[in-house]
C-alpha cells in the first residue's frame, strides 16, 4: 500500500471543506490534502440556491457572512456573483432588535437598512402586508454560483500547494500511534484530520467512535416559468414561511421552502416531491398576491444537508481525539457563511497543531 504524509487532511470537498483548505494553504507552508468521495462541490453545495446576505442575528454569523460577501465581490466574474439585492422579511424579531443589528452591520461597511412600511410596495408591489412584518433591504447582496465558488477555492488552493483527491472515498480512519486516513490503495498519514462532510458527518465520525448530533434533511427548490411582473428582481427570504426565491433566468424563478423530510435515504434522494412543490406554492400566497395557476414548473433542485436541532453550524475540536476537528450542521445555510467559517475552522486546526500563522 502506498503511503503519503501530510500535515493536515480535510475530508469533504463541499464549500466548507474547500474554504477551509483555501485558508490553510494561503496562510501557511503546511502540506495539506483534501479528500472527496465524489466530485468537488457535488453534494449539498451544488443544490444550494447561492443566496448571500449580511443580515443575521448572531455577531459571529454577521462577520462570517460579510467575509463571504467580500470574497465573492473580489472574484465576481469567477463565481458569477449577482448583486441584485436581498430582501429579508421577518415577524420573529422586534423593531428595536432589528435596528440594533442593522446598525452593527452598517458600521462594518455594508449597505443595509430597515424599510419603512410605506416603502414596502416600492420593492414588492404585490406584497401581502401584515402588521408585524419587517423587511431588511441589502442592495449589494444577492447570489452566486456555489459550484463555481468551490472550483475557484480548489484552483486557488492548488496554486498554493494543496493536494486534492477526488472520487476517493474514505475507507477507514485509524488512531493508533499515528493518525491515518485510508482511501483506495493509499494510506494517508497525518497530524490532523478535519471532517466537513455535511449530512454524512454521523456515519464518518462513527469510524473513530465519535458521535454527532447531525441528521439528514431534504432540500427542494423548484423552478417555475413566470410572468416577471409578478416577482421582484431581488433575492427574497421570509422567515415566517421559510420561503426563499430569486430570479433564475428569463421568465424563470427559483422558489423553495423548508421541507419536513427528515433522516432521508441519502443515496436515493434525487427526485422532486410534488407535495412539497404544492406546499411551497400555498405558502407563497401568504407573501405575494400571485396567480399560482399561472406558474409552470420546469424543474428544480433536490438535495439534502446535515442539520442539527439548533439549525446552526458548529466548528469544534474533538475532546477525545485532539487531532480531529469537525465542521457540521450548517442546515442548508453554509454557502453564505463559508468564507468566514472556513477561516475560523482553519484557525482551530492550526491551534490544535500549535501552529500560529
């Protein structure tokens, strides 16, 4: 069996794993490899709608999302970043809380504001207005292509000396007198392993006797042929209904909402569910005055991601095996946080090696 030595091995070639790889090789001269069982970005990342915005309720996520937005802006053409603007609607936060968050984000350089009620129809003419609904506008946010972003991270990382193994499934991880990752015919010897495999986190961590709170959950966003006059030319997300929508092409709209498909069979989950599509359209009428019968379904995106009860991603180092760190549970929201979260993950990994860049 061929043996190769690396300082760090990242398992998982989605947006989080590749962002972490990029940060590691950009700031150190360590020998780092990434292992992906399929093609880069082929998992939940490739099914993402690519939405990016700065508005979040946690300060850490605000910082991560701004880092991500700035990276996408710096590489606009490579990642197909479209700053068409973002509208985030919520009735779950008070006006005072929103104003405080908007002020914090604005001071970090983002163009963001809380719309006044008399401005609502300027942005969304057919909006169904409720008394407790607030809308946060970010004119410079929007969406990017998750797969192209993954491939950019990979290319930039390889220029800095990173090794990438595609179609290389991890067969085993052995923690003995040394830390070894086994792929087909190769033993990878390393000082640190970082696990970033989305919904597969639980099954992979079992190989080393570690548990995970992550469970799989289906994601579905359908594409519709629409009358463009019925939809605003913005990315729009509504926290009450979990509806998200954005332009997808000429007279096309990507429309999705949270599913209730838990603990799915991941190897066989690749077909849209008509019930989910109808459920999404029913929710849509709670936001817009839209003739649902005029929307013609023409495909969509079906996938899954790793979720946890908090619906928030976590980055942590194992208490049992200090050489292993984990990034998991991004709950369908990883893309908009990826650049900042990858930077944080790289810091945790380097600290475990007592390496301070």
